[in-house]
């Protein structure tokens, strides 16, 4: 892709592009999902793929602080998934 990038960086960049494409398929499932459970799972998968994409960006650009961002995003995604599941089960966030 880029002449100054190594083979590993090219592979990681390609994997990131494939993950972004897969994320858009999950976004379609989140919008068109027939049940609420399908939508919650699709949103959770989007969050997981986003964490992996951020970690790949950290590896490609050799910036470790992106891993901190990925960890925070994973925690926020987990808490949001728990909140949505509780709301769907009980109808409230009490």
C-alpha cells in the first residue's frame, strides 16, 4: 500500500479495512434486525470490532496510548450493553 510501511503494517492495515467493512454489515443488522435481541447483539459486535480496530491503529502507528482508548471504549461498551439488556428485561433501569 504505502512504500514506507512494512509487510506486517500492510497486513494490519488490510485487516483493519476488512473489520470496518464487517462493522457496516453489523450496522445494517442493528438497523434491520427483526428483534431487539438481534439489535443488541449487533451493537455489541460493533463495539467489539471498534476496540479491535483501535488496537490495530495502535500497532500500525506505534502509539501505545491508543490501547488506553481501546480499554476505555471496551468498558463503556460493556456497561452500555448491560444497561440495554437490563432495560429490555425489566422495562426500566432501576
